[in-house]
C-alpha cells in the first residue's frame, strides 16, 4: 500500500477519484508541527534554532498517520507547491520519523487525473530552500510578535499585538484615514450644452476650452462664475469646429494571479479577500481550478489548445486567435514554472457545473473561467468620436445681422466637447463583459450649424479619498511590495480580528481608536517595523532564501539584534501616561464617589475610576452605540438592569447586577469579591436563532471564555451541548450533525469530531 498525504480532506477525496486501490490518501489537516503557543520557541543564543512541538489538535490525526506510515511500502507527500506546502511536507517527515530520502514529493498545479498521474511518474525530493524561507518568515514573525506584543500590553493595553506585515498594513489604513480627515472640500461647476443637428438628433457637450485653453476641473469655482459664462453665451451660435474619428483596440485582461483575483472578486462580487481565498481553495481542492496562490501569468500549452478549440466550436473563428497569447510576469520573484489561476478544463463552462457548486463557488468559478478564456480572445474594437463645438458670440448684437466671423462680427471664447464611442466588435467582451457604456453621437459635418436646446450649469464638490476596500488595500500592499499574495487575505483578517480595523457601512476598512495609539507609538519608536521600504526589503530577503542565494540565520540576526536592543531601551524611556494621557469626565464612580476618567483600551475608550487600584470600577462611555464586540450604551444598560433586577445569585443568594465587560453586558454577583459568580446575558447580538439539536428546548447562543468565543445551548447546565464554531443551521449530509464555521481555516465543517465532512 502506498500512502499519499495531502493537507486537506477535500483534496484527499478529489485525488482518491483518480488513483487505484493500491493508494491510500490521507490528510494532515495542515501543519503537524509548529512553534509552541506558550513560549517563544526560538533559541536566540543558538543561531535562532526553532523548537517545534505537535499542537494538541494535531496529535490524534498524527498518531493515525504514524500507524499508517509503518504499514506503507511508500510514503508520498502531495502538499501544495509553495513555501507553506513544502514546509508541511518537511514537518511530516520529521513527525513520521522517516528519512527525507525515503519520501517522494509530488507537486501539481491542478487536481486532475492527468496532472496527478504525471506528478506520480516524476517524484521529487523536498526543496529545503523553500522550507528555509518558510522557517525564516515564521521565526521572524514570531520574534516581532512575541517581543513587541508584551511591550504594547505594558505601555498601552492588554491583549494588543504587533506584527511585521500586520503593523505596516494598519499604518496604510491610518494614513488614508488622516488624509480623509485633512481633506478640504472644494466647490466647482460644469457647464453643459444640449445640442441637436439638422436631423433633430440631440447630444450633450461639456465646456472644454475658454479663450483657447483647456479648462481645469476646478476652474469654474462658484455659481457666479458659471452664471457669467451662461450670460456671455446668451444668443451664441454653435458650429462644429472639429471632428475626429478613430478606431481603438481594447486589450483583453491578463489571467488571474492571487492578487488580481482578490481585487476583481472584491469589486465585481463584493467578496472580501478572505472569502475569495476560502472559496478559491475549495474550487482548487474540488478540481475545478488550478492552484490559487500564484504570481505567475503563464498558461499551460494544454489549456491554450483547449481554450482555442472551445472558442472555435462555441463562438466561431472570429473569436479565435491565430496563435496563443502569452503574458510575461513582471512581478519580481515570480516563479515562471507556476501557472496563472485558470479552470482545470477550458470546456467546463460555468453553466455546465452550476449544479455541482454552491452560489459563491459558482460566482468565483465563472469569474476565473471568463477571465482565462477572455485572455485568449481578440481585442474589442471601439469606434471613438471627438467633436469640438465653437460657441460664437456676436460682437454686434442687432437683429438681422448675419453671423460673419470672417468679417469680425463674431468671436469664439468658449468651446465645448462631446465624446462618443460605439462598440464595433465585441471580441473578448463576448465572454468577459467589462463595464463600458456606448455613447452615440449623430453624424456631423465640419462647420455644421447646431441648434441649442438648453445650456445648464451644475454644482459639484471634490470628494476625499475613499477608505480602503479589500481590493484597494491589496493593490497598495502589492505596490509597496509588502507581504506576498498568499499573505494579503490573512493579514486583512488579522487586523480586523485584533480590533485594529473594522468595516464601515460600505464594507471599507476604518481604523479603530486603539489603532491610532499603537501605530503612532510604532512609527515614532520602532520606525523600521512600520517602514514600507524596510518591510519590502525583508520580503526580498525571504525570496533570496527561497532561491538559495542566502542563508536564513544571518538575515534574522541582522534584523533581530538592533530591534531587540531598541526594544529594551524603550521599556525604560517610554511612560504609559505619555502615550495615553487620561481625559477628565463629568461621571462620578457609583462605588466610591471618586471622579471617573476616560481611558483608551483595546476596544476603545471607556470610563475608569480615578481611585484605581483601590477602586477598580470601569464602565462604558455613555452614548456609545453597541458595536460588534458587544459594548452597549447607557440606555441599553438601564433597560437590562430593569429586566434583570430580580435575578438572584444561585451560589450565595445575593442579588445579581448588570455589569459591562469588554465582551458586553453580563450579570455579576453584588457580593464580589467574596462571590465571583457571573452569568452571560444572551442579547440579540449573541443569539443564533438555531434550536439546540440535543435538548430540543434551548437555543444555541454565542458565549465567551478565556480561550475565546464558542457556541452553546442557553439551557446550561441542564444541557451541555457546545460547538467550537458558529452553527450554520445546515446539517451534515454524511452524519446529520450540525455544520459549523471554522474561522481559523475559513471553512464550513461537520461539528461531529468523528466525521471529516467539509463543505
């Protein structure tokens, strides 16, 4: 028996369809070894040697793999072909205690029968250059996170974190926010002439030139200026002064890379970067698309031939190219051996697989399919027309005076312009319909006199730059060379989870109050950590390790020694009160009568007793709306107090009162600290609306513990049903248990630990 190990159960199921009975396909469920969570796990004095451990969640599955490995005649490692996948394969050899030389390493860019069989016929050995690059990134991020985060806890607030890429990303968001706040709106006006030719065909033209000079967007600054122009144009005659027609070609888009897929899916489908990568991972593991973490624009010859054949049969010769179109990757460090993201089969049109995919999978697959095939289609051809119209004002305004510009009776001070475009040949737009609007202009002739239907002035105001969407932030990260495509989605997700940014009403990223405090601290005292160029240089250094041009230990040492020395110095020189000066408030502590002061914590501003540490009373600021972390305003707290005024502590019989913590309101015993009993208040933000599948009487609600949030029946302790992730309400098709969302792996899976179903 040959044992094939992949990192995902879905990938294992797909590969199993292509291999015979002499192959056993198992999943490692990601990494089987990692740095410990409880300590640094890096021996700094011994050349930064990492100390790996087996995570608790991986032990059971690893034991199973070890038993299977002993019985197998050959072990084949089929994890993804990138640094992370290579590292997983290497960790497997260590955890399974097998010689690197005895394990075959196979890689493929698509999960198809041909690709898998070809990979099995050409096994490789583990690429230690890629493993070293992954280890270097992991250790570098661990050193920054584990050393800088405790500093933030002491100097700012508990629970904060810092990261090499994370903190630079937060800086980008904050600098954009400050641009928005500093922005000064400017008023400007436009003047538009609605005209028609002799055949009564109307069109619009905007004022383009004044006294022969093209006007600036902000040149007409107020209504008075616009009104003066309209007054001067009173009784003007309009003649066609210029007419230019030309044909332009609209080039088809390049096939998707990780970055461009995230940006386009965000703009077209409204997917976050995290959602895009989660769905793309599912499509890859199901065998529908090629590997989704890539910066290459290459397309396999096999796919190019399939695409040409599909287009010829389904759309006709005019939508085919004489020779395949190939794109050159400009991204530094891109691996040309890899492929762009494309469908595994060109002939597998979206409508033919819709029944096999859920709605989000279908949307993303259609986008990938359209983009890949469009890249192999002819350009769209557009006829563009530019018309310049002179407004001729009479110098002698008398009745029956003819318009004779050659004799000096009229002058041209204002000129209008109209632009038209008509799609002559749709080309690639037949499959990939980008937003483009046809503007038809009537047939006009030079010196043709036009009739004015109306002339209007319109007020406008300049707008500040928008907050970053996921697409905009990914583009900015790529521009500066911060991180790599595979890190964009988890980085954005991390800064949201750690309360450095939140999504506004338009799903754009807005920084939180604490983000400003942490960012300004890092910019002033740890400039390299949040320096764009320095962070990009570190990425390039990691690339040189992956290419075998540098060893990872010297690169880590060069960064760590000055960073660590500076950190130790800042522990002494920075005072917390200088970073976060306290604000006065009009509130009085109801426990001791002292003044309450405003402080800033991980979740924003709050009120704290000035008599701390004698009195540790804290509460939310009055008037603050309830947010996603459960904080409530004073009115809601008063309503809760009225609702729970008769609650009694079941442990000591004292009354319970409503208190507010960082996760929202809860009931606490009034006999505290003698009795420390607390109870959750299951408000609307914590309820799921899903009935408990065990007791049939309770409801599944969100709860909090020291380890984070979880979901459980609200009939506890009568019913002790609990789930690690939020139930979706759907049942597992294999065993009938509830499906839950696994936030860490960005997937939906069965809540039954004995069932390995993943949606």
